[in-house]
C-alpha cells in the first residue's frame, strides 16, 4: 500500500530494511525543516521508483526561519551576509526558497511540503506557540511556489482549519478572477492539494470541497497516528470524504512501524465504510496517482 505522507528520512536504516525486502509500494517522504531536505533528496536518488520526495518547512520550524532572517539582517554589509554553511545549523537561512527551487528542478515529481498552520503546538525552547503570522507568510510562499512550479502539495493543519479555509477561499477567488497580487503567473490552478491527517470538522471540509477551482484537486489523508487518536471526530468525517479524494498515510518516521500503522488505518476505513480492504487500497492508490499526476 502506498504511503501518501511519511518522514522516513528520520529513520533511514529502517527504510533500507523495508526496501531490501522488495515490493512496489511508493512513499511520499516529506522534508520538514530545510536541514532534512538533503536526506530526503538522497533517498529519492537512491530509490527513484519507490521514494517521491517532498520539500517544505513545517510550522514547528518557523522560529528557525525567523532566527535565520534576524541573523542575516544583523549583518551590515553584503560581505558579512552569510552563505548557508556559515549560519548556525539550527537556523534556516533566508536562501531556503532558492534551495527549494533547486530541488524542484532536480526532482520533477517532487511535492511541495510539508507546510501548514498549527495553533496548538508549543515551542519547547520558548514555551510559546509558534509565531502564527510567520506561519501564514510561509504558507503563502509555499502555496504559490507549488502553483507556479505545477506541483502537488501536502498540508499540515492543527486547530487552524478556519484559517486554512479562509486562505484557500482567498486563493480560489483570486484564481477565478485571474488576479495576481502575490502569485505570478496565476493562470494555472492547483495541481493537487492533500490535507494530510485531516483533523478538522466535516463542515469545514464540505466548504473546502465546494471551492470552484480547488474542489477537484483537494485530497484528504488519514493516518492511524493522528486520526485514530480522535476516533469520534474521525468517525464523523470519514463518511463525508468522497471516495475519489481519500488518501492513506502513516505520518511516521520509521518505515517498519509504518507497516502496522498503515494496516490499522486501512482496517478502520474498510470497516467504517463497509468496503473490502483490497478495494480501499485500490481506491487510495488510484487517488494518490491523480494527486501526483504521475
Ligand atoms: Zn507529517
């Protein structure tokens, strides 16, 4: 079964073990913080038929972007302005967008992501929630990059579904009117948009699925890791996800643990929807191909 959202770059040894057993499953391996993009790219080069890379900055890492910008702006002249490797490895250099484009050049099927909005998580260092304004700014940058580079995107959202809806609605009406305040050129529409481990309400999902330029491109990912922890909500949402929109994912770091996790979400979906497991797998695989347009 293909995995539409995972982070196997964080457990490379495990992935070698899994892939050494053969098989045909594909894994969308999503980078989250710039520093892990090199391992994502290395996996995609090593296993071109199995690993589809994704490059993004997760909302949990926005403070590293802010730190990188601060450091860069504190330097007065051009000579002092630093190159990537002289930045503290914990910061994300302001040149991250150029690097993202380089990876998108190298990998024609690469996804933009993971990125998104998170109103719940707390930064362990500052003991505060992640800067929301910066999250929105990064969201817009990555969304417009995905559109202009004609790539699918994988979106994280926790307790910010109304904000995601508002942004998507704004982009949708701009796409309809061909207005281009921040996206240039804006004639193309979204390739594919996965709301990964969707934890919002069925009402917000229904509204997203009605946006004229987006409705055919939006997919909804479910994982055991996130969605089976809030069964009540998942039970309400699952029957409202159109069959041709459903994706399955592990959202895990360890590909060996992901085997069991994928089976758990598959069994759950099959049981709730009363569709045989092999048909759910077929459906989810077909949807993933459409999402990526391979
Ligand atoms: Zn993730």
